[in-house]
C-alpha cells in the first residue's frame, strides 16, 4: 500500500495543474446551486425534486467521464508522447491502475459532494421530507459503482483514438442514459453500462417510497447485480490486457 499510495500522490500532483481536479469540484457545486435555486421557485413535490436531481446526475456522468478521460489521455500524450506510460521501468498496468484509482477517487468525492451537498441544502431550506440517514451516501455509491467500467472504456478511447471520439462517446452515453430511464429501457438497461447508475438510483428511490413491486425489484436487482458485476470485471480485465500490449499508436482528430 505504501508504494501505491506514493504513486497515487504523484498522480494527484501531476493533475494539479490541469482542469481534471477542478472539474470534480466546480461541476458538483454548480449543479447544486442551479438546482436549489430552480427548486426554490417550482411547485414540484419533494420526491419529484430529489429524483429529478439524481436522474440528471446519472445522465450527465457519461459526458463528464468522457471529458475527464479525454483530458487524462491528453495529459499522457503531452508528456513526451506517452513516455510516462512507456518510458519508465514500472509496469504500465501499474501506472494505469494508479491513474484509474485517482480518477475513481476524484469521481467518488465529486459524487459525494453532489449528493450530500444537495441533501444539506435541500433538507435545510426546501423540504421537511424524512429520509434515511444514509440516503445520500447510498445514492453516491449507486452512482459511483458503475463508473469503473465507464472510466476503463473512456480511457481506452482516449489513449487509442482521439479526444473528440472520447467526448462524443460520453455524449452518446448520456443520451442513452436518459432514454433508458423511460419505459424503453425496462428490459435492456442492464446491457448498457451508461444506464446502470440511473436505473439503480431510480429503483432505490422507488423502494424507499414503497411504490414498486418488491418481486419485480428483487428480480431486477438480482439480474442487474450479477450482469453488472460480470461486465465490469470483463471490462476491467480487457482494459488492462490491452494496456499491457499497447504500443502507443493513436488515431488523431
């Protein structure tokens, strides 16, 4: 852990002069501010406001992950054309694992800020709704767990292809995530990683409210957890196998 900790600290220092860390701070604060101001003047019920905010978080995640991974890949490219990945004695899989770990930690911190910050602002000034004490923590985790696959996929796109393709894939993912929150995604959402976060949060809110069939929820949870786990594991393994054999070729914009 000492070696990994030092490597991650070094990675944080590398990102300090980029927009990557700032995005994880600015976007949650901006989103909280906009939604709290908007909800102050709307007549939505409390549950509608909470679910609407969390659905927007789930939908924008793919686009933000695409942008962040594009910046992270460009950072490696600008450092002597990927010399940080290929020009050191450490395993390139270890180097990519430390970058991935730092990005996921930043993502978790941003999601926790986005959910808990909204919960504090909304519960303190807009709502008298009684929620479980760990409600927003669970929401942050449900939004975060699907991001491992997303970061592996978009880092692959960023390193192998171009910034435009990486961001474009994120935008497409956001559009699909919004689409699969509707009835069109009921049977197929588990096969689309961009839809996982939205569906998990939607089902949990329905469970808390008590307006979902428990048998249906149980079936969806079992199938979803198994398939999401298998696809995440497969995606991670394929990504690191590819990193191990990657020779640095890249298709530019």
